[in-house]
């Protein structure tokens, strides 16, 4: 499993597992990630879902790498229940613009079906809830400009500025202050013109809470799950937030992506600022 560059496979073509790879935010050169037996596919969301269904007799886990920055939520929600129940980790390939780099080349998503060992999918967060819940107004799945609190309608920009000041953050800190859903899905925010945008879809009720980065608590949570043989798919934002103190990288292969697959009550969901782990079962 490596970011191979010698051979470009046509979209939708099954590839050798040794060619499975992706763009990592922190990578300075192509490096091997892990050596595992399995099968690989790259293609559209619909094609990948059908291929994953065909892998069910032998698949022990799936590694899913998205090539684009949208459509992940619909893909994951639309997977057949038998596919969604297979341990799954991954995220969106880091990209400077346009589609992210994957091997095999994929219109939407590249998938590795691991056919050895037994696995557990675990997600770990480092941003934790603060304050009361509020509702993001509007109907765009990722954008909003106002929220409804117990005090009434408030501009989201003003709300975030006040929250950053209360937590001692810089006025333009978009990494340490995020949103979190009731089931623990973390959403990274950024400015988008006159609105605020999320890096993953808001929950259907659009109700969230603020979430504050807690480095010591987050580091401890990741290390509690880190073990030899595990595979770690982390957020590029966390790579920057933790700075040079990332001890889990000495314990397990780690890649940094632009959004991750979170495990919420046994269901794969797309999230931000999260570690998506595949952990071997004893």
C-alpha cells in the first residue's frame, strides 16, 4: 500500500494492491504505508459501492480514499448495510486543487478491501463539546450565516468571534474551534464569502455545539488506541495543531487527509478533525 507513481490505471479498473496510494498532506516523498493482502478498485461512487458488495465474502476491512471534496456523505449513507457493517477507515486525499491524487485513478473514490486478519474501526477526536446546542439556519448542507440559540437568531460570525474571545483564541483561529454533533462528528469551519462553511455536511437536524481543541486530552485519546499493526488516517488540521508532538507516528503508520471516516454508533460517516483508525483484533 503506497503512493505508487509508475503506472496510472484507468478509472474503474481493478489494480494490484501494491499500487494502492493517495496524497498525504504531510508527505514529502512517496513512502510505503503498510503491506497487506487485498484487492483494490477505483471508480465512481456507484461503481465502488457495487464492487465493495462483491468483495463481501472475503473482505475483512475497507480502506476508502475519496478523490473529491464532496459526495462522501451520500456515498457512505447509500452503502448496503452489509457493506457499511464491515470495519472501514480512510478519508479524502489531500489536494491543492481539483481532485485528490489516488491510485488507482478514481473519478470519486479508491477502495482497498483488506482480506487478512480481523479489524476494528475506531474514530478518535481531539475537539470536545463546549456550551449549549444551537441550530444552523438555512438548507445548504455545508453553509450557513446565522444560528438559532435560546436567545434567538444570531449571526454565526459574531457568535464565533465571541466564543474565540471567551476561550482565549485568536480572532481568525478556524482550527481550534469547531462544531460537534450529538453523535460525536466533528466539523471544521472556514469563511466562505458572507457565510461560514463546514468541511463535512451538517447533521439533518442542523443542531450542533461548539467544540474546543484540547491537545493533552486529544493526544491521550489517540495514544490509548495506538498499537502496532493499526492504521491511522488523521486530519491535516490535527497535524498542524499537534505540532511536533505526535508520538503515535512511532507506533503505527499515519497519513493526514482532508476529512476522515468517523465511526458513529457503528455507522461510517464523513467528518473532519478526526483520527480514523483500523485496529487489528487479537
